[in-house]
C-alpha cells in the first residue's frame, strides 16, 4: 500500500473512529486531441492517467455524508438530498453525485470518508471529474453490489457539472476517467457515445504533461461563453441547413457554412470545431501508422487553432508550448479547457532530461512561474485498492 493510502486510512480513523475502511482510486485524464468538441458532438481522444483521487471510506448507517479532503480546508456535514450551496465548496461535487444517483433510482446511504488527490487541481487534468467518478464508483461498490455501469457514472458526473455546479461541459472528462484502460487511448464519438480503445505505441518517443502552474481564472464563465457561441452559430447555420451538431459539418462544406455566419468571432469558433474534428481522425490514422512527425504537427495545428480561432490559451500556455517546440518536441498543445493549466508534448525520449531542464528554466525566465513536467502513464479507470 502506498503513502497516500496509508495516510487517508489513518486520518479516517482519527476523524471518524477506529473502524475498517475500504480504499478506492479514480484516475484523472489527458486529452490527446479533439478539444472543446465534446459539447459539439465531435470526436475526442482522451486517456486516463495514473495520477488521481484516493478515498478511505465506510458506511456510517445514517443519511449523512461526512467527507474530509486532505487537499481542502472546508468541512461540512451534509445530508443526502441537500441542495447545491456555494458554502459547501468542493463538497458540492460528491453531494451532487450522490443526489443524482439517487434521482436515477440507485441506492445511496450515508458514509464517512477521507479523500486525497495527487492531481494538480484546476490544472485542466479534470480533478473535478476524478472526484465525481470516485464517489460514484464508491456508491456502486458500497450500496449497489458494484452494479452501476461505469458509463452511467460518466453520464451522472456530466449531469452534476451541468445541473448542479453550473458548468455546461460535455461528457469527455467523466467518460475518459470512468472508462479508462491501461495503455489505451479512447476514441469517443460524443454524438452517440460510440467508442473504441486505440493502442498508443510511442516507440522511442514520450508524452509529457507540461503544467504552466498558471491558475485558471474565469474558466467557467469563459467555458459557458464558448458553448453559447457554438449554440448560437448552429442556430444561425440551421436557418438554411439541418445539422444536429457543428461537428457534423465536413471540411469540404466548411467554406459554404462559414459564409452563413455574420460575425467574425462565430466564424473562428466554428472553423476550430470543424477542423479539429478532422484532426482527431487524422491523428488516429497517423498513430496507427506510427507517423510521429505527422502526429506532432497535428498537435501543433490543434494548438494554433485553439489559440487563434477558439481563443482559449493565454500567455503561459502559449509560452510553454512554444518553448516545447523550440526545445525539440515533435508537437505540443494545451489540453483540457484551457485558459491556463496543462499542455501535453510529444517528445523524442533521448531528449528527455535536457528537454525538461531547458524548458523549465526558460519558462521561468519568461513567466516567473515554476512550471512542472510529468511523464504520462496511461492507466485503468476507477478501482478498489486491495490491501
Ligand atoms: P479541473 O477539473 O480541471 O481540475 P475544476 O475547477 O473543474 O478543475 O475542478 C477543481 C475543483 O474540484 C476544486 O476546486 C475542488 O472543488 C474539486 N476537487 C478536485 N479534487 C479535489 C480533492 N482531492 N479534494 C477536494 N476538492 C477537490
Ligand atoms: Mg473540472
């Protein structure tokens, strides 16, 4: 058992009594390519990673949720069924999950637990979805004989973000975390939730996470603004066309469709969606053919589109991805919602330590921030930790 598992178990005994606690883990995720497409019915290509959220948990025989997080100060005892309350802070995520599972007819009861995550929070690796899926998985294991499908947990997690927290996000994060599989990328068609596991064979190359350490601000309002711009564009386009999602529009139809939009901003947003969707398919093909140079250039092209057309990057992300390219990465792009947080880079393994050192030094010179770099390890979905 690792350090985190021991720590949360001991803290649970201190907070809630010397009982037997079960241990569970849920991963976080990166997205290789296909950004801001999951609320536009497009393809996304995420993977669960080996950093995530841990919990020591036991049933408490009441209707109360008593949860501590070693990553957060706020502690409040909650009643199952209670409404969203900003004062509940981070506890709104677990509360939402429990409430929404109950609404779907699953059995939920009170529990005591201590959580600890090793995901940098608010950094675009989806710590919120990790927390949701962790709690959902525990509800399945503790109160439903493990019978809640992981895909249902993903749907409920998205509902919690949309209808409880107020973030109009798509299903990618929760799906990637709930359905994660070791060494596999998940090619997900968000228009119908069809998906396949794709091998990722990097040969002598490596995928790195570049954390800008720039805390995202206004992410939720900007995120909802992008979603609203996409919805408005689709409504204008559909005055003469009939698309269910923006991602249905092919690159061949793009010029004609863009000419229907009367605002430059909307043209840029839709151009990102259409070209990004095609890049996911091109990336899969390149990956199957082990064409790493082309994979890298698609990452770069995606990043350029997110910077210029979708306008969700920012100085720190742009700096870290440009430096990654300068120091030899085959490609680099922001991952997740953007506005700060993390990027990913595909690098040649032989450059690894030079790459890290040179990039972090130069990044600090330019931003005064101490960035961090971790190697991506693609992991399984939520699971019980056997002692
Ligand atoms: P992201 O999902 O990209 O990490 P969000 O802003 O969506 O960023 O979610 C971060 C929030 O999720 C935190 O502010 C906190 O409320 C909650 N959260 C995630 N992990 C934990 C944790 N281990 N303990 C407490 N709260 C957490
Ligand atoms: Mg989140």
